[in-house]
C-alpha cells in the first residue's frame, strides 16, 4: 500500500477559513494520521485579482490554535517538492505536454466574441460542439496561430474535452458516480494573464505532491470528471476522491452559511476576524472553546465514530476515523452539543491544567482545598471563563440584597453557631447532621432553612453543594457569613 497523503488546499480569495473548511481539514488530517501518512497544506492562489494574503496568515494561525502540524505546508514546504504556493510553481512543461499531444489548444476569442456567443446561444458552453465555430488553434491555420502568438495576441489555453463520454469514478463516500462530458466545458488551463487555472494547478500539484486521497466538499463534485480527464491525459494514477456532505443549518433546512450561522449564534470561523465592514466577528476561540473540544464537535458533524462514546481525544478521533462512516447527505450543526462537549472536556481536565484560569486572590486555602474548589467550579461550568464565578464565592463575602432571613432560619442558624465547636468541618456529613438535628429539635423541616443558608453563604439561590462549600470555608468564614445574615434586617 502506498503512503496515504492527503491535503487541504485553501484559496486565499473569498473567506477566512470557516467551519466547513476546518471539517475538511480535519477529515484529511485524520485519514492521513490514521494510516501513518502525511497531511499537507497547499496555497491555491491562482486567482490573483481576489488575492488576500491575510487569509493565509489566518489559516496558519488557525492550524496553530487547533494544534494541527502539517507534514508540509505553504509556510513550511517540503524542499524536495518545492514551493507549496501555486503562484511560485511552474506548470509550463505540463501545458506543453498537453499542447504537443493535441489535448489542449490556444483560444484567441476576445471578450466580445464570447459575449456574442452567449447572446446567440442560450447556455452557451465552450465545448466539442461549439469550439469548431470559435477563434482557436483548432479552427485557425498554423500560420495564423503563429502570427497571433508572435504579435502578442491575448489567448487562453483550453482543454479539448471529448464529446459525450461517460466518466465514472468511485467516490469513497458516495459510491459510483458517472458524469457525462457533455456537461463539462473545455476548461481553461492557462489564463490570459499567463497563470495556470485552478483545475490545472490543483491536479498537477496533487500528482507532484503524491496525494493519494482527495477529500473535499461536495461543491467540487462537478469538477472531478475534468480532473480525472487530466490525470488520464498525463498518464498519472488517479487519487481516491471523497466528497464530504454539506454542513446544514440546525433546523436541517438549507446549508449553513455566514448569514444563517450568525442568525443561530454559531461562530462561522474558528478564530475571530474583522469582516469587510470593519466589524469583529467572534470565533470559537473567543467564545472560550477548547480547541480539541471544538475539533471533537466538528468531527461529529457528518461522521459517525461507530460507537456511543462521543467525547474523544485527538488520538481516538484519528484511530476511529473511517470514510465509510462519513454521511452521504448533509449533516446538521448542533450548537448545544458543541457546548456540552466543551463542558465535558472541562470536567475531564486536570485541576492543575486549570490553575492559569483561576483567580486565586490570597493564600487562605490549602492546595487540598483549592482542589476541592476547582472540582466544584468544574462541575458547574461549560467554559474556563465560568470557573471564577464559583471560585470567587470562596474569596468574596456575599452581598445580599432583597432577601429576608425568616425567624425559622434565624432560630436554627443561631443555634448552629452556638454549637459550632462540635461540628467537624472536614466532614460534610457531620455538618449536615448537626443542622438536621437542630431543625428536628425546633420541629422545622431542614428544607425550610436551606435557601437562607445558601443565600448567607454564597449570596444566591443556586450554587455549589452547600455542605462542601461550608467544609471549604471552614469554621471562621462560615461563622462570619452566617452571623452577617443573622443580624441582617
Ligand atoms: N482551492 C480549493 C478550495 O478553495 C481546493 C479544492 C480542492 O480541494 O480540490 O477549496
């Protein structure tokens, strides 16, 4: 078996990489790594008019954030292959080969000529039927062609797609696909500015870089028959193609787009960016997502890992990945699940790894207690930034407004303070038993005093487990907080 080589080939033209691109990147990465192969990142910058270098910087920063290190990339090429940026690669020998073998031809049609053709024929397509009536090296004499070239007349080079030929390939996700060449036009290989077209460069680079599997979005499926024609023309091995399902809106209606993602509160891009209107758009990173949790969430949009376990490490995702479990049809985006996955990652994080996110205000707590505080905080948080809402409760005495501590509460808690020396604070059971016994003595249900106690200790109606909270606060701080509530009007 050949070494599996996959790639993602961003075009720095229309968008900052969005979640669809990232998912394509991930599946390519998983497949390569699963088979001990290579994952490449190539820059497809043949469209010079719409070139935006900041998209390339963004792509690299995104890979850094995701922790994806390509085996070769446009920022770190494999020198035996040469540049991983198409504008720096030379395709002239490939063009020459196609011209020499009569598979490609010069087309001198001006914009006016093409406009006329479009006007006179509805759905005009430059192809086997129409090329015979256009201005190209197949219809012109050799002398005229030479003269046109010698005088510097503008031209493109087109591929002569054969008429009415079925091209069949087996898509690793969708199965057998047949597309007739009557739907394919004579695509441009070399543009009038002398730069190779997407189709030419994409196929030549995939071959030169040894790409064995082309995983890309379903929007490319109609380009594949033409790419196959090119592989055949050059006599090259055809890679395995796999076209990935669309990512759909959460309601399943329509494709997730920048606009609909915004409507559903889904960040369209992994990192934040400033859009063309100068407005900063939050990315997943800004929302506080752990990069691996984000990868885990995205990996499940359109792929079934084959078991019920949804929380996976990078190693799990790589080893479980399989193209035959990628869905054929569009997969819905589920933001609640993404949030849940992030919270699971947080809960599984070691407390030590969370220390950088924790506001430790002073040294009043031992390491053991800090551990208990972080455990409580993790339990009630979805994101790292939520942790301090719980942690702060242990450093700041609560500010209580709009709450009346009733007589039952005051009776029970005064007695609790009177008996505090008998309470073993390192034992949550002992704290609870003491309160329960006092409640019993007064004939008051423990449930009646708990809301007051929670308010006194943490200033709210909800929060971490109360007995554990008291155990951490310990005697002095517990006395202080309860006493404050007892004297409150
Ligand atoms: N440059 C193309 C893109 O922007 C790559 C398509 C492909 O993967 O062949 O997505």
